[in-house]
C-alpha cells in the first residue's frame, strides 16, 4: 500500500514537472522578440523627432496635393516613404496622438514595420508588463488589377513571439479598425492564406483620385496615381499634422 502511494506521488510529481516545463516553454516562446522588430526600433532623441515631424509634413502636403488635383498639367502624383520615416512617426507623432488610441485595438502598442520586396512585416506589442508579447505579421501587398483603389493584403505568417497563432481574432480586429475609417474590407482565400481586399472611397462609384502604383522595395514604399479633378476637403489628416 505504501509502495502504491509513493508511485502515485511520483507520477503526480512527474506530471507537474512536465506540465510546468511545457508552460515555461510556451511562456518563453511568447516572450521571444523577432529580430526584425528589434532592428526596426529607432533610438529616441532629437533625430527621431525631426524625422517624424518631416514625415508628417511631407505626408500632409502629399495628401493636400492629391486633393488639389495633383500635377496641374497631368493630374499625376507620386511619393516615396522609407521605413525609417514610418517607424520614427510611429514612435513619436503617432504614439503621442489621440488618433493612435482610436485606431489601435485595445492592448496593442509600439507598432513597427519592415518593408521588403513585395512584402511587409508588421510587429507590435500586445498586452502589458510581464504578460505582453510581440505579435508579428507577414503579408504580401499588391493592387487589384480589375478594380480601382483596391489594395490586396495576403496574410502569410502570424506569430506571438515565436509561437504561431490563429489569425481569426486579428482579422476581426483589422476589419473593425478599418470599418471605423469608412474603408471596406472583404476577406477571401488566396493560395490557401487569408487575404483582404481593401476598398477606398467606397462612397464614390467612379473615384476622382485613383491609386495606380503600389511598389515595395527593401526599406521603401512608393505610391503613385492620378486625380481627374480636385477632391472635396475630406482627405484624412495624419496624426501630428498642424493645420
């Protein structure tokens, strides 16, 4: 009887050790910080603030230029932005704005992006203190060929730390976030992966401004298009812009 009791206690102890080890392993996996996320961090300081301010200035001028009809002769417009500019903006003007609180789902903070050839890697912190983790998302981006102003994003990879996770909750968060900005999202499957067709200016059957180029290169994104006539003053402002 005493032997059986010892065996039972030994078995329970082993299960606790194994379970504790598995739990510790899962926690370690979720605490992993992807290398790209660390690389994309821009050190705080005067230079980051200046880069952020310049990005806000350039982006606002660009949207105003589109709204005014683009080039006076051709109606064309074009601009490029680097990931250093975008990440500096995320860390400064965006983080300190009330827009960030409105746009980002609860628990999400400190977004960073890495721009690659035809692919974007997005990382952000989810949660707080010891229970937070870095969620990383890899997705391809391209323009739909048959519909104007439709950007397609194919989700390729989703991890919490080093642990793969389901995309369902993230997809719902993205849909809700974009719908609040009057942007329509349609989900479907592409190459077996979730993909979103994101439609802009859905209230206009024939939008005056049309996005014609969306080009990704390592460290840079370029957009270009054409405006057939000046737009109403409804172009959204960028956080941190001074009117």
